[in-house]
């Protein structure tokens, strides 16, 4: 069994945003040389997420509106976590959207559904954060 590991780095200029990282992960699969296995894609920060969904701007807007209704950024004082920081909402949004995805690798390619894409979700941006890609298989 082979193993491959790579870190992808992101620094969004905004507090929140979604980035389609499917091409980055596909490149990792190719670099790994693994033809059959599993690919883990994991946000390594507690205010960021990795998830799978459709790459459609209206849907991304809907996510933003929905998440803001569930865990509004302001007022900051509504959260006990906010003392030295103002990112309690980002922790909650990350919990809702998830930490990681696992995708099958079949014949050297990500085995995604017809509309599925892998996204990095940022909920407390304006600083450098990483995503781990770990691929195991043959």
C-alpha cells in the first residue's frame, strides 16, 4: 500500500468564502500515482471546512445566508467564546459544514458524482490556513 500527503494553503481576503479545490485535489491524486484507494481532504483549522456539493453561485449564496441565520457573526457579545477573539460564529459554521471528506480513487481519478465538487469553506479568513490531502491505496 502506498501513502501520499500534501498540504494545500489558502488565504482568503474576506472573512468568509468558498473555494472549489477539486482541481488541486485531482492534481494530488495524479502526483500520488495511486490508482485504487481513498483520498481524505481535511481542513486543519477549526474555523474552516471541507465539503462536497455543487459548484453553483446561487447555492453558495444560499449557504452563506443559511449559515448566517444559524450562527450570526454579530453581535459578537452574544457568544461566550468571544473575548480575545470575535470568531465564535466561525467555529459553529465549521461544525455545521463539516471538517473533511473522503472520496474513492478509482482508476487513478476521484470517483465523484456528476455534479460533485470539493470545496474549502472559510469562516474566519484574512489569514493563511491549510488543508491536508492524504491518499492511501495501490
